[in-house]
């Protein structure tokens, strides 16, 4: 069976999926991850039916870093029979200003992607490490980079600039936008499940541990809440979202914090975790009676409502709001609270449809269509990878 391997390498985990390339399209075969890399590694994988194929805790010396995890994955995959690996598709967080589409990786591309490490120092090196290793192990195996930024390269200039000296824009200080693989997938799904809506003005709310929103006009991204990094926009599990840069100056100038300390505060100690002091996980906050957890949810809903208003203004109106990702797909209570703030846009929720996370959750006659469309970033990567392979596969 011809298969495509999808890799999504983070700071402490290597997530992977295997898709079969069949006559009717891509079919998910295996989903797994090696997490706790360098701390307490655990290798898990399940087949398409959800049955466990492996669940092993490994010695930290065996999996001290990402290349070691990639090697362990290679050994495990080799032990499976019946799969013929045709290509590897990688999630790469940053495609810089130039890449507006996925790209086959060669030495020149790899060098350009390395230059974007400065733009995403916490993510890009991790994304590139497995690419290098696969090139060493199997130089002829096609590899494709699929970018979180690419889908947003259709932004008009007014959504791509900061009001700072232009020279900085020219050297790459721009509003890139992220979660592009998710938005690309949702945009495609909308064409299938709601073709009329797909032609119109849609705000997609990707609400997970990382959270952002995207303004889609006729399926193309025209604005997004994230900017130069994935810190901007909505409050997230551990990131603050939009913050006055003066706060950062205060932390450095008055509190004498180092760059590393500020970075850690902004990436890992803020957001829902920092506000609530309870948890970064929305499930914990919803279950908690702690007033700080209640406040964190109020804050999240407030910022979502404000952002939807902003993105609607960017499109001169909005026809639909689509929820996706962990919170967007699974938390009816949060969806209901956000919808309740959108009466001024004509939104009316169908509570029963919302309770079962139906595709359309707005009431009949609601001027704003409310929808839930589960995202599938890995399938998007597999599709993008397949599209760049020779047609014989
Ligand atoms: P990421 O891919 O960014 O890690 P996900 O899209 O998987 O994140 O979303 C994870 C988050 O979704 C969790 O942290 C949790 O807050 C939220 N979540 C998942 N399931 C539920 C649920 N049933 N109710 C509320 N929140 C949920």
C-alpha cells in the first residue's frame, strides 16, 4: 500500500499520521505521537479504528531529542509490513513572506526555511530537524513543507503591515498569520457543506490551546488575529494574545527581565493559565468554581466577541461564523456565550443543534449563520504533499 507520512514536530513532541493513497483519495491508517521527548518519552500509536498499536514509555536516554524520536519512529515504521512510503509531508510553522503554497524540499528550500528560524525561534528549528534527518536517511524520498503562514499570503497590504518604519517590514517584520493549514481545510470543507456560504464573508474561529480567527472572503484569507508571531490576537491556553508592547518594555526596563524570561512569561505562563491560576485547559476552567477561572472564561469570550467584530469590519460585514479546533468543536457552552454576544450581527443560536455540535448551529432565520466544522490539519498536509508528487502515485 502506497502511503504518505505526515510529521508535526513540536518542542517536546513528534506527532505523526500515515495516510494511504488510494484510488478514491487519502485514507487515514495510523495516528500517533512520541511525546515527553527529553523528559519522559512515551510512544503511542493507534490504527484507523482507534485500536492501540503501541503504547510504550521509553528511557529518556533513548529519546533525548527530536532526531532520536524521528529515528525511533523510523525503526517502528520499518517493522510494519505492507506500507510503501512515498513521501513525507511536514508541518512547518513559518514560510516567511515568500511561500504562499507548499513546496518540495531540496537543499535550497531548506536553507531558505532555516533563515526563517529567527522569525519563529521556538518552532521552526523543531520543524526542520526531522526534515534534515529524513534527508540523511533517505535522500531520494520526496519531502514537502506545508506552512501555517502560507494561506494568509493573500492578505491585502493593509492587513500585512505594522505601522512601524517600512524597512522593518522589508526585512520580514510583518503580520504573517498562523493556523493556515486549519483555515485552508475549513475553507475547503465549506465549499462542500455550505457552498453559498463559502462564496461569502466568513469568520473562522480556530479555538484550541492556540487560538486565532481568520476572515475569509470567497474562501481566501483577508485578515487574521495573529501577526508576526503566534502570540498575537486572542488569549490562549498559555499565551496572552493582544498586549500593549509597552508591557514588554516595562518588563524589560523596569523589572529587568531578560529576553528569555519575557519569552517564557508570554509563551508559557500567560493566557488562561496566567489569568486563572487554575489551568490552561478550558475543560478545567469550565469545571472550576474558582472566581479566577470564571473570570478567565469571561475574558476569553469578551476577546472573541471583540475580534469577530473587528474581522467583520475588515470584510464590510459577515455572513457566517465557523467554530473549529478543540474548544470550538467541543465546548457548546463557550460557543453559546460567544453567539450571545453577536445579536447585533443578527445571530440566533439553535440550542439543540449547538448541544450536539451539528454542522449548522444557528436557528432558522438567523442573519448570521453559525457553524461547527471540525478541522483536520494532518489531512490537509497529506493532500498538499500528494499534490506535489508525480501523478504515478
Ligand atoms: P492544540 O492543537 O492547539 O494543542 P486543540 O485544538 O487540540 O489544541 O485544543 C485543545 C484544547 O481544547 C484543550 O486545551 C481544551 O482547552 C479544549 N477542549 C477540548 N475538549 C474540550 C471540551 N469537551 N470542552 C471544552 N474544552 C475542550
